[in-house]
C-alpha cells in the first residue's frame, strides 16, 4: 500500500497543519477545502490566511475544492468538523483507501463515534484515528508534538506512522480505536468547563480539581464503551485534556471562558469562524451517559449551560451540593 501522495480533507487550521506535516521533504499533499479563498491562497501564495495566517506553507501542498481530485491519493486524513463527517464521506462512499480520522467529537444525530460513522458510510475503507494534544499553530510551526495513531490493523498503523511521522511530530501506535476517539471527544466538553472556571474567576484550585474529576468522568465513560484505561491515561486522553483545559488557544476553552464571563453561548458560537466541537458533543454525551447510568456531572453541567437551561451560578451550586464520595468513584 503506497502513501506517497496524501489527501487532507478539510482546509481549516488543523487540516492545514497536518498537510504541512505530511508535505515534509517535499512529499505531495492535496488539500481539499470548501472555501474558494482557501484554495486560491494555498495555490497562489502558499498560505492559508483564513484559518492559519502568518504561516508559510510547503509548496508541495496543493489545494482543490473538488473531492474527486483526491481519488488517486493513497490515504485521506479526515479533518472535517465531526458533525459534517458523514455528509462529506457520503460523497466517496465507495472509497477503499485508508481513512485517518483527525476530528474529535460524537455525531449529534446518531450518538455514534466517528470511526463508526466512517465505517457505516465507507464500509470498504480501513479506518484509523489520529488524536492527541495538538494546537494547530504549534504543529504547523514544527514545534515538538506527540500523538496517538490508533488502528486495529497493526500493519496499517505502522505504514501510516512511517508516512506522517517526523522528528518534531512523534507518533505512538495503539490498536484502541474507541479509546483514542473517546478521549478526544470528552476532553472537548471538559475544556469548556475549565474555560467557564477561568471566565468566572473561580481560581486555579478549582480548575485543577475539575481536570482531575473530569478525567474520572472520561474514564468511566470510556471503560463503559470499550476503551482501555491506559489509552485514556495517554496522549489522546489525559494529554489532550491537560492541553485544552489550560489555554485560550483551545476553541472549547475560549468558548467556556466567554460563558463564564456572562456571555451567551449561542452568540459566542454564532460569532466564530472555527468550530468548538465540544458544544455539539456535550448534549449527546450527557444523553448517552444518562441512558447508560454513567455518572458525568461536569458533562451534564456543560450541556445545561450550552442549552441555556441553567446559568453558571446554578450549575456551580448543583456541583458543590453533591454528596461526599470516595475519590476512586
């Protein structure tokens, strides 16, 4: 299986950063983007001024707005927003090439993890998941980064790793596809909660406690849905959680910070060019947890804040009023 030519599906900041990684040493990459201005900027000026400004791109990256142009690529890195994954893949339902899912979330309508969405839409395509603590601007700048690449087929994982890894982009292999996905999806919701803590001025102690208790929620949900504990404690779970719960470079943290400062979640989301995936994941995750009897009070609180069913003071009082319990639960 040859991966000399890689297709990247999604021209946002993260897709562009991954294209930059995949194009190292002049290797050919074709980037698909919906926005004509992104295609034009990449092809004529070697930049993505819309989503990743001030970062020169490798000339080996070419862009297109036609998904069919990626037919000859050996593998696709799927970087479309989670809620659009099914519709984009439906345009290539007969694809048999490996699909590396690089978005983080749970499909809102079905409650499915993205690897199941991809398998349902493209049943002949081998599936892998790339996840971990990755701010796009740092990856594009070549700063040291480590990620998890999960694939049930060990040989496929090795081939993909060998194609995309570079000294500053270290790839660790796993066969726990569900675990890699669950970590990335749940941490987005917890990052919103940490942003709320920051915006409401609740202090560093509260944020540290929320990260720890949020990780307990991630673990409970993951173990109940086929993930392994060591995956959740690795780069795609705890590693990504720590990163996105600590910086306004995280879209989810930034959204939560605005809510904590008293702004409307609806207005904050309407005013963004980029997607805070946790806003879509929170309600479906809270619903899934409730249906399976999985205790996830922080996730439930974020879902209430996003829907407008409660304000910051309400959810804080509710969380603080919970009865004492052993830490291991």
